[in-house]
């Protein structure tokens, strides 16, 4: 299920749905070749363990939602965008976006140069968009763009084409950035959530490529979610073991395939068209057909589910949420311009 429900036993990291990273996307900004769109989806609106709706509050105040960017190919972040949320009256939330470069980008912190602050979090159908300089920003509830026959996967890959996520919502952070703020060449991307525990930052979840955590269980999964891409080689053996079991790979084949899945970083060249897995990931890329093909060693190649038809042609590109939520923007407009679609 992509990276949904990545905590223990299909639960949530640290028991908090708001910290659950679901998907990462990166693609050139449509109609604007000088900019890129980076998307971090979190917080499934419906849980499976425990079952039922999660909290209506979109993001966790006191947490950090972070996009990491490796510029020189060493799997260590050279640039990071950090988003923090505060709560106001009647449950309204606002966001602050910060940018940090150099050695500090690889650390755990809420610090950074403020790009914008006071951006209202969208709760309803309208997408409240904040602008500051060359940046555009959105945060709030959206229709989940991920598509997959989850029940078919749980039934030994016997797919019926029923999309488990067709009417599900998630919370999205969407950032339009000038390419000059990234790099003139290919970069590596991943996202993570940080939780404040006892006055210290603890990494709750991280990921980039879809469905990586499926290969891990128990202590290995916890270590993976708390780890860094630069150390992902230590998980090749456990990935390979899962591939042997699920797809009937030989040990040598499984190791070779596992090495192509790690480190868990999404490769993206903003100067080229996006298409997963070669370059970034668009909202309509059928990543799970590729995943089931790898998992089954080519025995199953598709789940018969296609992209959602509620995607927008304009920023923030994700469709409106299926459930109406009525909190209005908090009115803060410092350092930004607001609009809605």
C-alpha cells in the first residue's frame, strides 16, 4: 500500500496517523519549465489498525515535515525544506516553511531560513494557496492520489481491479520551487516526519520510493523508518529474503534486485519529463504495476487499477477531499499572497 500504514502491524508510526508518510512525488511544473513540483502526502484519513477514521486535525503541531534533497549523490541531504504547523482558534492550522542548506540539512532540527509563514491549512474543497517570491505552497486535506487494489494484494495477488483508495483522503504538502533553488542537474529526494519526544527530535517515518516498507517486518521495519538512506545497504539482505519468499527468486537474483531498490531515494532531474522510476514521479504514474511485477518475479504484472480522475490541471494538482471539513483560513498573510482554486 505504497507507504501508507508504515508503523507496526499496519498501524501508524509512533501511533500517530499525522506522522504517517504515504507518498512522495516530483515533476516539472506544468507550463513553467523553470520550476518543479514537490509533493509530500501524509496522514491517511482512514486507518486499518485500528480501523476507522483518524483525527480530523491535518498535521501534528510540534512535529516537522521535511523534504530532503541530495545534490552530490552521496545519499546525504545537502538541502532541506522544513514545514511546521501551529493550531489556532476553532481547530484552524497555519504553516511555516523553512529552507536550510549545507551540513545542517542532514540534521534533525526545526531551524532554517523562513520562506513563508502563516499559510492557512485547507480543510475543505477550496485549495488555499500561499505565494512568497518564486515559491508557491499548499497544505491541507486532499483526495488521495495513490491507486491500488489492496484487497487483491492481500489475497495472494489475485486482483479484481477494485481501488481501495478511490474515495480516501490524505493531507498534502505541495511546494513549487524554482529549479535554481534545487540544482542544475539530477538530485535525490526523500521525505520524513520528525516527532518531538522528551525535548529531542525523533524520526518517525521516512521514504521516497513506493512500497519499500512492505519488505520489512518487526525490528527491521522500525530500524528502517528511523534510518538514513546513506545506511540503506544494511537492509539489502532483508529485502532479498522477502523477494525470495514472495517471488521465488534465487538468492543471487534477489540480492541483485534488492540492490536496485536501495537506497530509498527518488531520482529527479527537473530538466527532463517525469516518469517513474526513471525520473521523479507524477500523480498518474502506475507505480504499483511495477511493484507487483518485481514482487512476483514477473508472474503478475498489473492490478487493473488506473489513476484517479479527480486530479487538477492547476496547482496544487491533487483533487479536492471527499469529506467536507469547514474550518476557515486563520487570516494570517504575513510574507505571502493567498488565493484559492
